[in-house]
C-alpha cells in the first residue's frame, strides 16, 4: 500500500469516526447556548473553544462532519446510480440518437454549476440539506456518465466483448456482466474524488445559506458566521476551515492511493 493510500485512509477514517461518535456522544450539546461562555479560546474545558453563542466548537465540528458526510454520500450515490447506467447505455449505443440525447443532456447540466442549480431549487422549494443533496447529486450525474462512457467505449472493441456478442448476448447484458466490472475500479476512484468535491460543495452552499439550516451545524455556515469575528476570534474560522481541509485532503489522497493500488500498470511503473 502506498503512503498516499495509508495517509488518506487515516485522515478519512478520523473524520468518519468523529461523525459516527457524534450520534451517541458529544462533549456538549451542539445546540446548547451558553452566552456567558461565548467566544472562549480553546481550553481543557472546551477543546476547540466556543462560538458567539457559547456553543462548544468541538461538538459542532463533530456533528458538522456528520452533516457533510451525509450530504456528500447521498449526492454521490445519486450521481452514480443515475450516471453510470446512462454512460453504459450511451457507450452501447455509440453514434445513435440515444447516445446524442444522453451526452447533449449532460452538456446542458454541465452548463449550470451546482450553486446555480441549488439557487433554482431553493427558489422553488426553500433552503435545506435535502435541496443541497439534490443540487450536488444532479451535478454528479453527468460526471459519472462521461467517465463511464469513456471507459466503456475502449472496452467494446476488445476481443472478450466481441466473443460475448457472438455468443448471442445483448448490449444490456454485456454492459452489466462484462463492461461494468471492468470499469468499477475507475468508478471507485472517481467516487472518492466526487465525494471530496461534494464536501466542498456542501460547505459552499451552507456558506451562502442554501445548505443545512440551524440548529443543524454545518462547516460552511460556521465559516460564514465567523467572517465578521476573525480579528478577535480567529479560531471560529480556523477550526471549521481546517476540518474541511483535512477531510478533502484525506479523500484526495485516498483516491490517488486507490488509483495506484487498483491499477497494476501504475504499481509496476512506480516500483
């Protein structure tokens, strides 16, 4: 195992562990207000200090990890569940009208960043974590569709695929039994990358007020709340910012390490 994979696993596991523990324990209630204890710096009593309402920052970071992971997981799941079948279908029908419809539809979605999609959804249904998930998930669909189609096209001319076609298997069965298993490694790696981008997207949407709503903590909204107090309480911005950096770095290292581990050609080249 490469150093990137080990370090990525450690950092990602640390964030995941904090999110899981927050379901059963946090040092303080993340929603408990304690105005006399507001804006305290990190100490033995409050490891990450307190915010402008006296809430424990460490507890909020733990619950915020849960929020970010939940949003990114469901959003990536939506992207893979819808994008992969679309990519397999487009590759199997290369050059047909169906391929053109799928790929031009992907281009249309790419024309609208997740923030714009979130604003449109929010204008209709209101702000919230569910709408952030939908926005990020919609943006992930064409990503997985393009990745899947590109990888699948290179396989459709391989000898084992031609043998499967000669044996009488249809395009759908070939895609499910032969194409998908051979592109799964690439999709796993891309999934980790999109997961890290989902964390960033969720933080960005929460920063502008379109993500999870109070009293549910969110790293992005914690940064937004801290922007007017950086000069006299820098820990309010540094701590959630550091949490985002650690999470995204860990996931990117994990994706890089998985790519090296799952692709034998890269392992041989680096040996």
